[in-house]
C-alpha cells in the first residue's frame, strides 16, 4: 500500500493520524494517507506568507513575472513527463478507465500550468494622464501584486484538473498555494507535489495538506487568518461553510459549486446529435461532473423518440472496464456517495415516477461487487417538485419530461436554486441565441456539452457559485490590483 504524506514548505511530513483510502472499483485499501495537523497547516501558511508577500515582498512574489513564468513552464514540462503517474493515480483513486483519465484528465491538467503562465503575459495594465482639481497634472497606472497565501480546496470528481485550475493561476501571479485535495482523491495531488519538490519553485511556495473538511485540514486552513483568499470547488453547503469562515478576517472567496442542470431539446433538434450529446452530458464520469445534465426537457412532439433512444443507450453503456477504449463509466467515488445516489433513486417510485433504464446497483459476480457502482438511470413521470428532479445527485441519472413551448421550457430550466449550466438543442440559431440569455446559468452550450476551453470564463448563478474563475478571471482573483498615481511637474496643461 502506498503511503501519502503531507508536503509542507519543502519537506514531506508524516502525521500521527492516518486514514485509509479504499478503491471505489473493488473496495480494497490502496493507500495510507497522513492527515495534516493544525501545526502542519500553520507551518505551511507561515512559510507561504514569507515567500509570497512576507513582511517586505517575498522571494517568489517579487520575482519578475517573466522569471516566474519560466519556472512554471518548466514545471508544466516536468508534469507532462510524469503524465502516466498522474493518470495511474487518478485511475486508482476514482476507478475510472485509462481512456478517460488519459483523454480528459492527465495531460490536460499538466498543460494548464503552461497555459496559465502564457495567459499571465496577456494581462495588460491601464494608465491615464489627468488634470486634477487645482490644476495639477497627474498620471496613474495599474499593476497587480500577489495576494499572499491562496487556499486551494478541491473536490474528488476530476481531481488533478480541478486542483491545477486553482494552483496554476495562484503560483503564476506570485502567491503561495496551499493545496487541500479531497480525502477521496489524495494521490494525483501527491504526484503534483513530488514534481514541484524537484522543480525550481522555492520551498514554501506550494504546500499540500491531506485530510477532511470539518475538524481537519480543510477547517484548519479556512480558519487560519494567514490565508488571504480561498478558491474552492465542491458542494454548495461546503461553499457556504467556507464563505462563513472566510468572512472572519474578510478574506476573499471564489466558489464553484453544485448544479441541477437542464437540457432543452426543441422540436427541430437533430436527434442523432442530441442522443450522442446527452449520453455524454448525463453519464460521462458516472455523472460526476458539475456540468452534467440531470434534467432533460423535450418538446412533446419528440418526447417518446428521445426517451426510447436514451433508454436504449443507457442500458448498453459499458460499466467498470478500466481497459475499455471508448465511452464507458466507472464507479461512483465512494460507498458513501453510492448510498447517497441510491437513496435518491429510491425516491423515484415514492414520488410517482418510474425508471425507463437503470434505477439500482449493478451486479457483476466478481470483485467489482465490492465497489461503488450504480446503473446509468433514466426516470420519467415525476412531478417537478419530486426530490429526484430537485436535488443534485452527482451520479449517472436523468429525468426526462415534456414541454409544449419555448417559454415553458425556459421556466422549467430555471425552476431550481442552482444556476450552473444548460444545453440547448435546436437547429434554429435564432432560438439558441434567444433562449440562452433567458436561462439563469453561467454556461450555456448549444448543440454540445463540455466542449470547453479551460481558459474561458466559468461563472455561476444562485447556489452554483460566487465569483468567477477561468483564464483571466482566475489570474485576476489571484492578484491584488493596485493603482499608482504620480504628479507630473511642468507638463503642458
Ligand atoms: P465537498 O464539498 O464535499 O468537498 C470538497 C472539498 O472541500 C474536499 O477537499 C473536502 O475535504 C473539503 N471540505 C469539506 N468540508 C469543508 C469545510 N467545512 N471546510 C473546508 N474544507 C472542507 O465536495 P465533493 O463531494 O468533493 O464534490 C462534489 C461536489 O462538487 C458536487 O456538489 C459538485 O457539483 C461540485 N463540483 C462543482 C464544480 C463547479 O465547477 N461548479 C466542479 C466540480 C464539482
């Protein structure tokens, strides 16, 4: 069994307290994880402040941007050289297939470091000459300085990618990053720490603390007044707890949270594309992507056709084959999550609906029966206030319901406290542009799902998030704007 330690200010640290990480594929233990103590978190934060903003400017924070970029470029290259280890780590922790981890996680996450370093060069400053009251001449210009220590708290669904989206912009802008990976997926972040340990990043610029949320590393980090800002992805309830903790000391937050996303399938939609797209949007990564579709609203004239086709697809999805080289799904991340999704599936009959596909836990007759698998499930016939229609499952589940006109479709999509994403399926480009701004979400896909430039803005409405991330927005969040104003003497009025 692997042993995963904390990486604090350039040193690997064991803890008197450990926990066992088990495989969601077969339930077997795969790693002993050292849970960071409050003292370790304190050391990470203290050293992080020294090297980022310090009492004066820190070693990393005052380094010229181009020199920081060179270090981050090199780090990205080192990560790419370890990409198979990163893939192996995420496959072990999540039970997903190699095809998925290689195509959507490993190299994609490693490349983010180079991408963020390059994006930082495009952050132009502003300046203006002006005449002040009393007739004096002045000029101002803006700069961006590091914020200090950024707490990076990530979920388990796409472990390395989610963490890289936080750590890369934090580092390139001159901050110290303290990574707190999910307790369910500690492995790939540990490989990231190994690579950073060998890179030219000064000690303390990056630390990693393992553990849980409440009463553990997560809370030690959010309650530490030396952390200047938090970038978090996870459940809405956790986001709310982190926002409360951050309010103590007026620290900033950027929160990417849950969703209950709707696909709107109009009467003119190209059904082959819809079925291919909704198959991915509902079931990819076993439904454990924040953008996943859990509600499909279909124009009544195409409803039966769509239900029939998505049901056939759902019944045929390959489950639990790590070597399968194409669309397939693995297990849910843990037994606890399997219980949560199964409980929600069980509400379907109670609330008056039925399953067209799935609805339970698959039986394999082999070691996978010790894992956390769930069937891809399509439910129909539920009222809009049913628990299955309202609550985020974060699993491979879809409820399908008909609509009669455009306004009704939009109203149904908006009938949720969340506001993350939608997919609009129509061949009418005018309708697509008309409907998209009326759906209260941060990201609307037209005739597609998750074709995504990772530097594009990622915003959210309602319980799906606070603050924006992605590309320039993440770089701005990870830096403090400053205006420098000077008086010009002898200038022409
Ligand atoms: P989670 O909120 O349970 O945990 C996320 C992280 O927060 C973990 O590292 C956890 O240890 C830590 N944590 C938990 N409680 C904490 C506390 N009180 N203080 C500090 N840290 C704490 O989320 P999860 O179950 O890992 O992930 C699934 C959720 O993430 C889903 O709701 C999903 O929609 C959401 N998600 C959102 C996005 C997005 O971009 N909007 C992307 C991926 C996942």
